[in-house]
C-alpha cells in the first residue's frame, strides 16, 4: 500500500523538494500543504513539478496564501511585494496553464481520517462544515469570472464567523481562516497582528489549534503556514512549515499512524 506524505511550505525551493522526494519510500504519494511558490529561488520549477505529478496521479496540493497572491498578481489585481519571486511564472510560456491548474486546487482535504489545510480551522467548525465551506471558495475560484472573487478576497474583516455571513464577506472569512489564520479567540475571532510563535499570542487569543472546545480536536490535522512554530507534533496536530525558504528545513510526514518524518536541510537562506 502506498504511503501518503504531507509536505510543508515549499515556496519555490525546488532543489530541496527534489531531494525530499528522493528520500521518501518508493511509490509514495504526496499532498503539499500550500504555498508552493514565492520567496524561494525557483517558483516556476516547483509549480511545474507539482502540476505534472498531480496530473500523473501521485501528488495534490492545497492552496496557500502565497498561491492566492500569485493568482492576484497574474490577474493584475495586486502588484509585486518586495520579497516576491514570481516573475519567472508570470513570464513563462505556460503561464496560463499553470494559473488555471492552480486555481482548481482544493483549500482543504479530508481522507476519512486526516484533515489537511494550509493555515487553520476556527473552533466552531467541524469536519463537515470545514469541507463544505472550503468548497464554496473552490467553486468561486473555478468560475470563468473568478477574478471578481480575487478582487474582493483581501481584507481582515469580518473577524468572526457567522453562518449568516453572505457574499464577499463570507468567502473572505473562509479564505482568511483556511489560508492566513494563526491566532483566534475562543469565539473564533481571527487575529492577523502577530506572525510570531505561541508566546506572542495577543491577550485572550490562542493558537487556533489550542482554542477551547475546538470541534476538530478529535481528528488529526496537518497544516503549514506558520514557520515560526517550527515542527509541531502533538495532540493530533501536525505543523510542517519548518522554514525551508528561511534556511531551515523542508519537512514531510506520513499520514498513517507511524507519522514517519522526513526532512531536508535547506541549501542556503533565500
């Protein structure tokens, strides 16, 4: 039986990705936890690899905030940021194929046992609701006029989930939770002021996975996004953004019960 490995944020680190794949057991499948691109040296190479592997049936990738930023850049909705390394994709002859493939990727995956997201899940959502809400955003991204969604995607409000949210506000909150969140309150209020570790939590806020009465506490959750945490492996929570793009490690972990960990040291700080 094939092993399936979740891989943390790659962010254009193609050399480390190739080395990591060579270290995995033969015939393994992979699921990337988002942020395939940006800030690393070879975003185009990484995107082409994962697209090819997904089309061959042994890879999948969840959308992360940097992947969404690429969609916004490609749609001329956002300009470049100082640390962007996306120009190779934007100038590539297969740019449109890559963009169309990327916007058809999921925001969350559930295999019947494990739940995989890029950033986090608010405490009020159970597995079913998480997957249903993720599909709402996926459908918006897969429409011909998906750029209308991208134009209204950015912003830090609303901060609290309500089933009564509609339209752009509803889609924006879902996107922020699944691709950007780190800290939240017990009521599910999102905070975007801190990107540091657990000790930097604002008053009355928690790392999303430590929020009281979280409805997904019983299911193993694999996530990326939060490089300042480093490797997380406790209480059904597995954080795999180990900061490869910042000169640390690229990490993969199997989804089965042994949670086999494979890591590659970054070749250099980008």
